């Protein structure tokens, strides 16, 4: 047994011998985790300390005494200076009787009154009141058994016998939470008008509220039985009105309509059970250990600090069925209450559904159409959760992303949340975005199949059992990054100054509601992207998938990885981005270990490559972080088919294309901010030697095609080039069909088929290239900017600005790619080449003939293939004397 220090001996001498003896006997059974770890930093050394605990229990006093001793805090068992109190601690609730008495929440007026009287007449004195919350059996541990779950911490003030069993079974999972001290002198000075008795009651009331808030944050809100919540929903005025309307419309009795509403509510409602949640945490710990090599969270401390006092709505990215399980497990293991999670009713399977329901899941149907009663019931249930302060989690994308990008948000649950707050704005709402990043997905192959046209496999119990085969593989590391939280009230203030006048009315829908929800949804997606985690697989995907055969010489790959890491470090996307610390060679080795890349031995140097099937799956992880290098990719795209460009041209064209990229990738900048990002990116490329600045920095030039710097630029450019190809497909298809001929849905279908065929012909390994949702988003953005609109007959018409965009495409896309697209869509490649825009004198938007166009026309070079390198060099030497080194300036003819 370790020898006690003098300080510990002195400390213990302040308590009775029997108290110290009991604490010594209890010590092997209790392991304390302090929150914060160093609470002494919270205290002022000049004022005495009085601790306040929630209940008057002998075990709680022992735990508090030990926690204070280990943290170097003043002893709660010593007398309180300048008062008659023998102990520096009091409880809000004390027990009547000696052995079998009951806990009753007596108002602690007497101890608070003693403290107040000790300060009266002595303005120089002060007392620090420190609330201390003690939870036995809250934090899960490897030693915890199933039986111990029954005695874990909850909202019930248990008796001595049950508390003793809880200590014996769960004492090694004890949390002692020290809150920031409250200066009694300061509070007294602020409430001088109150009588001492009323002041004491006020302090007691504030302390009870504080303890309830902390307990709710640690173990969850005090939820009534599921039937109580269901009764509250059914008794709400909107639901009763909807029941009456249903009965009248369908000619049935009120009782029958009520039974229908009751059945719907029972189908929806969660049946949260703390023992089940705790039990699931044991199962999931072993499951994660078999599946993943590690789960890390970043910026969680910021999220936890922002949460108290708010109704927290977690809004993570949705990429796997594991998302909500990972979130719940990590929050629970970190000492935060598990949120209620909105789950599709398709997951309400036999055995699995009841388990998820007791873990906090509430179920919703995929569509609310065709049933006027169901949306009212669901809205009311969600409103009840928000009103009770229950943390909630849902995915605003609606479903799992099959491409790795964030999907366009669906506003249904967001609208319900905002309306629930407006109806009863008692507790401010905080949306907490979370980025979830993987290195390998259990659903990867099924995603690729669905994007290729295979039907989505319906969830079933048999399918779940079959999916357990994933345990045979390892799926690397997982990261949960908590983004910048979003408060609802400031967003409401910015949209409508009189929004408070609409509160309390459940039926009125303000005109500005849709605007608020759209802004909120976009900001959530932006903040998720601003918290991305860049893992080794993301970097390998960005590099290798940007080459024609998904292969690179090892030295080239390491150089490219170092370049991208430097780009992300020197031009950080946001302060919440996390980047793998691995060196480039370690990243390559890790990719081989995970089975993503293959090494091909060769006497002139090894080649690292990605197999065709793996390339399709790897595109998912490239798309996770594609937004991070969007500015760099745009600058690089400008030099795919141009040797020289002015800085002004890069910025001008960038601002034109930015609204479409921003809508697709949820980028955070406005037009001016994106321009600044482009400027910083150009400067970075100049520093790295990838571009050369001439003419006082106004003119930028890259090296010849066979140059290493040009090759690195090309790799970066190709990470974004497919987006411009999709844009060109859309515009070409629309122009080919002409105005007033096709609808938006028909255009989507044409674009999807065109992209699928082009993908087959060019062997693209990116299923998102022909994702209909991306074409739909681009068409929507064209309509939003009034470049395209719908006529009275539902057909699309367009502005002359569309032709400007066609001419601008010549700067970025090679002639070969443009002609391939026009050939598939039925356009005329010869007409495109002979378009007046091709003539320098009549080219207001695009270019004079670039180097690449000249070489392509004279030698028919395939400009986007690896064979171009040698031919480009020969042609460049042949035509170098014909050029006067004049930069391509796309603005001079405007």
C-alpha cells in the first residue's frame, strides 16, 4: 500500500476517524473520474469554499472527500471559516429517518441562511459555492457486467441499500463533476432588495435547476414512460383537431380515429431505456474493436461546452448505417446523453426495431403524403421532444450518400424543428453539424451497384444476419469531427425582426419560414464540410484517380501527396479541418496495407496502381474531401489547355463558375471570398514553382506538358474536371434540343444517359459522374440565376448567357472532350469548331486560340491522354517561334 503524504494525512485528520476508516475500506471499490480533471483551476484562493451536493448520502460525502483530496481542493469535512458550520458541504435533499427513510427535497434554507448571515456586516468576506454532481455507474468500462446495468445512475433518488449495491457493482465508473464556483457576495449584492428568506429560496431554486441541467447533460433528460409521452401527443390541441377532421371526413367515430392516431404515435415513439443503452454500449464496444482500428473525435470539447442551456440537434453527414450507432456510442462514452434519433421505418425490423427504439430511435415514414393525420401526429411528437429538452439527431440528407458527397438537404425535419420552437420558444435550439469520415465502408459494393442501376436491397433481418460477414475484414479508422454549431435564434433575427410575434401558433406558417429553413440547411452542410477529416485514403484517392490508368510511379505519387498536404496546411479550409500526420511514404504503405492500392514491381521504379473495381469504390473517398481543393483545382484547370493566362482571367472565370461549384460542393465563401482564395492559391503555386509569374505578377505561365510541375497541376485539375464536363453535357443537351422543347425532368434524363455512355466510352471510374441528383442541382442553379427558366407549357427556355457559358467551356475542356459530348448529345462538332466564337476577333467570352487548340487542330492530338506528352513537346518546339509569348487574356475583348 502506498505511503500517504503529509498533505493527505493533514487532509484526512479533518474528518472523524470512522469516516476516514470507511473511506479507506471503500477505496478499492471506487474509481473516480473528475470533470474537469483539474477543478482547482476554477477556484479563487482568497475565499473559503462550500460544496453543494444533490443528495445527503454518506457514500456521496465519502466520494466528494476523496475527489477533493486527489484534486488538491479544500476538504469538505473541515469547518467553514467565519460560520458555525462544522462541515464545508451541504445537500439539497436529505433523508428522513435513520435507515429506511425516504429522500425528500427539503429546501436547504438553513445552511444557505447561515452562509448569508456570516457575510452580513462584513463586506470584505466572500464564500465560493461549488456545486458538485456525483454519478455512480455512468461511464461504461470494460470491467462492467450486465447485471450492473440495473444499478447504474438514473433520475431516481435511491435508498441506502440500492446505493450500496450501485457502489459495489459500478463504483469503478464514478464521475464527479465540479461546476464553476458562484460568489455568494456577488449574488447578494445583485439581490439586495430581497429578504434573506426569499434570497435563500432563490439560491436553492437556482441550484436545483443547475443540478437538473447537469444531470440531463450527463445521463439524459428525465423522460416519462413512453405511454405518458404518447398521451401528451394525443391530448395536444393540433392532434385532437386532426382526429376530429379525420373522423368527419371518413365518416367514422372519433374513438376509431383516435385509435388510429394512437397506433401511429406508438409506431413513431421511442421507448428510451438507460439499461438498454448501457447494455448496447458493451456490445458496440466489442463490435467496433472487431470492425475498426480506432474511432477518434475532434473538437468535441467545443461542442460540449456550447451545449448547456440549449436544445441540441445533432445533424451529421450520412454515409453509412454505422453513423448513428457510432454517434450514440461515442457521445455516451464521452459522458453526454444519447440523443433520440430519427430513423426510417424500414429499420423497424423484428427484434432490431424494439432494440433501436429502446436505444432512443423514433421512426418516421419515408413519405407523409396521402395521410392527413400522420404528419400532425409526427409534428406533435417532435415538438414534445423539443419541449422536454431531449437532444435529437437526424440526417438532413434524407438517405445515405452513395457518392461520398453531401447530398442536397431535405427540409422536412428542419421545418418541423423550427416550427416546434416557434410554437413554444422556451429553450433555444442549437444545431450541431458533425462530419463522419471513414477509410473503408461496409456498404461500398452495394453503393457502386446502386449507382450502376441495380435496385436498392431492401432492409431485412436475414440481410442483417448476412451482413455480419463484414466482421471478417478491417475497415481502418473512423473520425467524428464536430463542426461550428449554429444557433437558430440569431438566424431568425437576421431573417425577420418580428418572428417573436408568430410564436405560440401551431397552425400559422410564416412567409419567411422557407427562407430560414433553406439558409439553415445550407449552413449545416457548409459547416459539415468545414469540419472534414483528411485521412490517408482521401489523399491517395485524390492523387491516383486523377491519372488516366489510376497508376503513378512511386516517386510521383509521394511528390503529389506532399504537395496536397502542403496545400491543405498552408491554405487551411477552416480551423476545424483535421489532416493525417502520416508522411507521404507512410500514406502509400498504409494504402497497400488496407488493400486499396497495388504495387507493381519494375526495374525502373515501382508503380502504384488501383484496380478497376477498387477505383470505383475509392472515388467515394475522393468525393469526401473534393471541396477542400476546389480553388486549387479551378486554378489548375485553367492551365490544362492553356500555357499562359492572366491572373485577372482566372479570377473572372472563377467568379462566373463559382455559384455552380458552390451549390454542388457546399463551399463557404461568397464571390469575393472565393476570389481571395484563388489569389492565395495562385501565390502558393508560384511559391512551389508550379506556375511562373511574369509582368509584375499579372501573367501566369506553366511549364511545357512534359514538365513535372505541369504534371502535378494536371493531377490537381482532374479532381474537378468532371464537374465541368457535366455542366457542358447539360448545356449542350439543352442547346441541341432548343428552347421550349424539353422539360427539366426530360433534360435530367438525357444528361444522365449521356454521362453514362460517355463513362463507358472513356472508362471513367466515378459513378457520381452520371448521378441524376447532380444534374438536377445544376439545372436548379441555372433556373435560380435566371439563365434557364420554365415557360407556360412546362418546357425550358434559356438566355443568351448560356452561349457565353459554352464559349467559356473552351478554356477548360479539351476539344476532344467537347466533341465527344456533342457527338453523343446529337450536336454538331463541326458547327462548334466553326462557331464565330472560335475566331479571335469575335470572342468576347472565351479565348484567342490557345496553344492546345492550335496543336489539336494541326496535329489532331488527343489532349487528355498520356500519349500527348511526347507529341506536345515536339509540337511546342515547332510552334514556339510563331508565338510572341503573349498571354491569353480573356477580358481584353469584353
